[in-house]
């Protein structure tokens, strides 16, 4: 796959970023791409979290397969799980184009999609059609921009996808829907989670218990993080994803697109999001697992996320630059690290260097 991507990259990079993404989705759809997984099975890399058994800790982050068009093809690339969405109850176009930008010099992406979604009815049918194929497919849910009650939108998505989602991610941290990040405020978040968990629990008897995760922004002040973790622990959610994209712009950025509005992802997000992950891990105190996201590009950055407190990992942006071959490279690197350090489970790594990651922020 690495060689194939090397040939395809000049074509893709010669196109508008969103057009290139659409072409990639169509390519994956063609013939369902692969009849087998590209990842070699390594029992040491299996992870159990949220009551689910993951064949390996690598997940495709939400934002790539927004409309559940290629979940099985993504899994066959070697991912241990994939997350579709963000899905909103009603279809919506999202923000005007252009809204996706490559920061090539910085190995980064800026997007301001604004929850463009085909809507839960269309996405549900696709997931229902693949029922019985196996694999862990999470559903990232959000609210329509013009929703009268945004909490009702999250509840609607939980009710709709309860029988086809492996887990749910409540996305309150996208910077591209006005006012959405206000849902991270403690009082509002407490109400949101209470109502989401109530509908999940009500559906458990007929649909099975589905884990509920919360995805947060990396731009929060530590006092706000304290409040969020306190609410999450009190409500006993199943986990958190740390983190979404950032609205900040590091001074090191060189690309002409650095000043585009939207969320920044990719390499420049790594240090910021990993420190924030470690700070979250310290506050969670082992009550539930964390998924580390933001700036993963190789085995070294994947291991660093684990050491900062992650149990599972997600990435997307780096694949724009490195292609799907990085999945197998990271899995191989994780196995080699385990053998070199003598650990028998990835759980032994999680949080082992969280204090080191938070130390610079405490000086």
C-alpha cells in the first residue's frame, strides 16, 4: 500500500483537498478494495476497553468516513476500530467551500467543515446493511447547527444508532459549529450526559449496552478540565477522547494556509494534545480509559500517547501525508517496543510517563 500511495499522492495533492478526500473514499468503495486485512495479527496488541475487545489499539478518527461509506474498507487497512461521523440528525451542508486545507510545510490540516452530514437516516441504513460483518465501528454524534435543543439532537442519534453502533462519541468539541463548545461547560455538560446516559440505559435491554465517550477540545483551561472530568466521573461515562482539533496556531507554522479559520490537526497538535492527555489521565485516576488523538504520525508518537495515558489511539491527518502504510509500521513498532521493554500488555504502558508530560506545564 505504501508504494501504491506514493504513486497516487502527486495526483491527490494536485487536487483541492476536499476533492482528493472524496476520490479516496470512492477508491476505497471500488470493489470494497480488499478481501483481507493488511495488518498482521499480533495477540500482544489486543486491548480490552469499554467492555469491547479491540484487535489492536489503532483507530481511524472521526472525520475521515463522515457518512459511513467505507467502514469495512478502513478496518481492512489494519485499524483495530473506526469511528464514523460526525453524524447529525438532519442532513446539512456544513460550511461553504473551500473548507479543508493542507498545510504541507507543517504536515498539518485545517478544516472548517461544520458537521456536513448526510443525516442519520442515510447513515443508519449503511450501517444496518453491514450488520453481522463484525469489527468495532463507533458513531460520533453531534447537533444540527440550527437545532432548537441541541441535547435533543444527541439523544435522537443515540436512539437511532443504538442497534448498529459499537460505541458512541458525544462530540461537543468541534470548533466549526458556533456555540457547540459551550456544551463543555460543567452545568450544561452534566445535563447533556445525564440525558444521553438515560436514553442509553433505557435502550440497553433491547439494543445492548453501548459505551458512551466524550470528545473534548485541547484548548481548555485546566480549571475547565477539572470541571469536565468531575462531571464525567460523577456520571460514570465509559471514556473520553483527548483531543479534537485546536483553534490555536503555534508560531512555528509556515504554511500560507496557517491563518485559515477552523480546527488545526496533524503534527503541530502533537505536543499540546499529548500534554493535555496526560493532564486528563491524572484527573481521571483510572476510573475509565482514554483514547489519545492528535499528531500521531509514527510508532514513537503512538508510544508517547500511550505513555501519557492513552489506552487506545486515533489518527487521520498523518495519513494524508504518509498513506495507509503507516498503520502497519506503527503496529510493528508497538510490538518491537513491547519486546524491547519486556511488557506483556499495552496496559502496562498507559500513563507510565504522564507525570513527565505534565511537568513543563507545572513549572
